């Protein structure tokens, strides 16, 4: 029967090990890392007869067999980061400076012998330690749920963990916890795989540009109709039709006549057209205006109003600036000037 033990794992590797490093520099980095690990093990009083070091090429998996302290693995990782930070301060050149990322886990695993007769470990614990490490960035320590559960109740560590859900192979998800504290060499930024990526602002489509333009050009009139209970609905429908007509006109060859949607386009004034649409049955107004304004949801931040009650005809100064920077020809066509952004 295989011998088992509770094993605390500290799995670490060098970030960007081969990038911009000669073979000689890589060898120096490995030598420095090995020295740091051995010194750190001595600092935390890890017994040699209960420690297994498994080289991984650009890193090391450290297995602590039946460790006495509940946080020995974490203290070891912090000491490694501290010593690497000190080494980097005195390194002669950038290629000799490096960072490691750390994954910590613990599990009851099998103690075995490898093909060379040396002690080794086998089981889910070491594999999961590597998966945990894989989602960390340089200078960061991430731990598995077993480690988190054993440390989070301790006063020293109560407020020191940040939870994430990681995704592994074949879509498998698993919880990880980032250790965050003021420690030398410890990176407490959110790991890049979990950071919310900011989307670039979406450029106005031609339709949206004309919608903005007509809304800005007729702002004063619409403001004057504040007593109309259906103003927002009627305005949205009219502005949508005007924008559609403007797009059609811009894309129609000069020798052809553009089709129009707006009631009495080119004949009635904006005020007359507004009164026409404002006279529609309420249910039609409300439903139709929502369908039209939903197409502008990407630009909601540029309209005045609360989150669920945008006045999609009242364009903010940011919307005016966006129109003028992205569609200056539309702004010029509709007589929109920089003063409108004030």
C-alpha cells in the first residue's frame, strides 16, 4: 500500500524565463533561484528529511511533508519573494533580474520513488498547485481553497485574501485566493487573467451621429416642451426617422432621389413633425420609441438621465464632443459648433 502524507506545496516558476535572456543569463537565474530557495527553507526551519524539491526547468515545486506550522508554505513563499527582491536590487544587469509567480496548495498525496530511486510525490495536490500558479503574475502568491480555509480564520490572515474563479483546461473552473499584504517583493495587483479589460469607446455609427446631430440641433425646442408627458417618446421616434433619412441622403447618388421615412420630410418644420408624432396613441409611442432607442444603448453614457430613464434626445457635452471629433462633417452639415459642448 502506498505511503501517504499531508503535503504542503509551494510551486513557483520564473516569469518570462527565456525572454531577452542568453543561455548564460538563464543559467545564472536558475542558480540564484536555487540559492534563494535553499536559504528560504532554512529561514522557515523546514527539515531537510521532510522536504522534496522537484525542479521544473524554469522553476521548482517544493513539497513540505507533514509540515508542523499551518502557514509554513506561505511564510516560505514570502521569504522567497523577499530575497528575490533583494537580489534584483544588486543584479548587474536586467537579464539577471527576475520575478517568480507562486501557487500554494495542500493535499493528502502519495509518497513515491522516481525512476532514479529518489523521493517524489504523486497526487492531485501538486498538479493543482501548478494550475493555481499558472493564473498568477510575477511577484504574486495565489493559494487553493484548502490553504485558504486553514488560514482565513487566523487573526493574522483574516483580511489578506482576495477571491477569484479560475478557468483551467476543458473549461474546468476552480476557486483561487490571492494573498495580499504589505510584504517586500509581493505584488498585490489583481492578476491580469482576472482584471476587467476596458473596452475602447465605441465609435458612433453614421446613424448614431445623425441622431446626435438632430437631437443637438433641436435641443432648445425639445426643452420647451417639458409639459408634454410623451415628449421623450415622440422625440425619439422623430429623431430616429430624421437620422435614417440623413443616412439615406448621404448614401444616395446625386442624380437619384433619396427615400424618406419622416412625415412630410422637407416640407414640414421640426415643430410640426414633432406634433404629428406626439399625437400618436400612447402605447404605440412608448413601444416604438423603445425599439428605436435600444439601437443607441452603446452610447447611453452620452444622454442625460438616470440609468433606467435616459432622455435619449438630451445629449450631454461629452456626446457633442464625440460627434465633433468622430463625425465633423455631420456636425458641420447640421450646424453644430464647439459652443454646443459647453
